[in-house]
């Protein structure tokens, strides 16, 4: 007797594994929501961060500044529209198919993907703070950011706590079940400082201190959780066969907390003048040095992720899945942190511009794949049984030792 779970980066969810491919989920519009993937808000994150990066004039070419600003505005609008449309998808699934939704939430391989919802809301708030001033007055932008914060901040904390409970209470997740999606709850918490920092300059001294305390608290919460997950994920990559190709994009998610964490330190130090007074310049320097150290580790992780991606592509089995959006936001966060640090170095500015070009190419490919999946119905159909997180089949394990039984396709 076997129990099969679907690939968390693919179009199907764990609760759909037994649904017939030609059944109602493939035809009736409302029934299709049963197969609505919990990670779809990754598209909001990936699209919004492209808008933020574009608004920063990558490369510093004066002739392209206006075009970059317009492109950033367009991507911000697209991200906002996606956020609204996809919100109805999540809400509809919870109402019409609560069993399927809760089954995914309780699954160690899929539950973390629900954290894309608060993370997407918060990234949208950060986009409003970055791009909004080109449209609206400062008070309007502030109100928009505050409104999104009220939804995203509590939900980010709640989702990270819920997923931690799922892992703690789950009867012994196998090492192969550790995957890059586990970075998403920490990312959501690390994004919080980026959406609280813009509120500090206009706040009263007392409120400014409250915002800074909350920001550094969330940064510590998210970054320490990231370190815990990174230690497990690094162990999993070293000691076991590489993840199945469907989970390969999740490796890139490890770049997200690095980029966001570095960026948050710089942004917080920039608004700390009033609360910290004379100590603000020292804080700014220390924060920038710490952010640069994180950026350096990000360069290493990016190189490793690229090398592994090339290895996967060489095996010519890289099926589209919602998890492909993992190529966009993490790279975008690292791009924005690179452009923000810069250190007045030409080569670092050009590195940021190069990263932005790569980000744009990734976004086009992933968006095209998503459009095809939605139009063809592949986004709603139940995927065939997979080999799981690792194991035999087209995945580059390099002959490494370890179990050949995937954590997402367990036999009992």
C-alpha cells in the first residue's frame, strides 16, 4: 500500500493526489479551485520585486532612468492585480474545498508555501513605498503602506508560528523532506522591517522607537529562523541525493533571506537618525558592513544555485511548476540589495545592472510558463505520481549515497 504526495513546486497539491485527471477539477471552473496551488502568491512577490529593482535605475544610465521608472510602475500594477485575483483563488479554495486547503497546510512539503501570502502582501507594501511616490503624495503612500502592513505583518508572524508547529508536531519528517520552501516563513518576517522603516520618518519619537524595536525584533526572528533552516537544508544537500527536478527552483529561495536581510539592515539604519541621535552614523556604518557580509554569502549561494541549475538543465528534465517563481523574488531581493549597497563602486553598480537583466529574463520565462499552464489547464490538473524529493529518475544525484526513496513519495 502506497501513499503518494505531489511535488510541492508543481501544479498539483497533496490533497489532489487521488483526484481523477479527467474529473470535475479539470472542467468545472469552481471545482478547479481544488487544485489551486498554495504557492501562487510567489508570482506577486516575483513581479513586485522586478518593479522595485527597475525603479532604482540599474546601471545608472540617465537615458534609461525614465524608462526604468515607467517599467517599475507597470510591474507594480501587474503585481497588485495579481494579488487581488489570486486572493480570490485562495479564499475560494478555503471556502469550497477546506479539506484540500487544510491538507496542504498540514503537509511539511506544502505548508510553508502558504507563507507566500503574507510575504506577497508585504513585498507589495514595500513596492508601494518604493514606486508609490511617483504617483501619489507622501500621506497617500503612507496610508497605503500602513493598510498593507496591518494585513501582512500579523499574518507573517502567524504563518511562521503555524508552520513551526506543523514541523514540531509532524511525526519525524524525513531529511529529504527539507526543501527550499521552508525559507519562505523566515523571509516573510525579514520583510517586515522593510515595510515598517518607511513609516519612521513621519512618526512621533515614541512611535518611531516602537517601529524600530518591532523591525529589529522581526529581523532577528526571521534571520535566526533562516539560519536554522539553512543548517538543515545544507545538511540535506550534502548528505542526500539532490532534490528531484521539480524541487530544484526551491534551492534559489535561500537567496531571498540574504538579500532581504541585508537590505533591511541598510534601510533601518537610514531612518534611525531621530531615535538614535549621535549614534546614528555609527549604526549606519556597522549596518552597512554587516549587510555587505551577508551580500558576500549571497554571492556564494547564487553561484552554487546557478551551477546546480545548469546541472539540472543538462539532464533535460525540468518540468514547469508554480515553484518556478522561486527564480524571481530571491534573485530580485539580491539585486535590490546589490544596487542599494553599491559602495560607490562602478563594478558593483554594473553587477547590480547585470543581475537586473538576469532577473528580467527569468521573469519573462516564468511568466510565459505560468500563462501557458493557466491557458492549457495544466495549472489545475493533477500531476502524475512523482519520484519525490530525491531518488531514481532524471535527477542529478551524482551517485551520492543515501536513500533512493523520495520523501514526497513514501511507501508504507
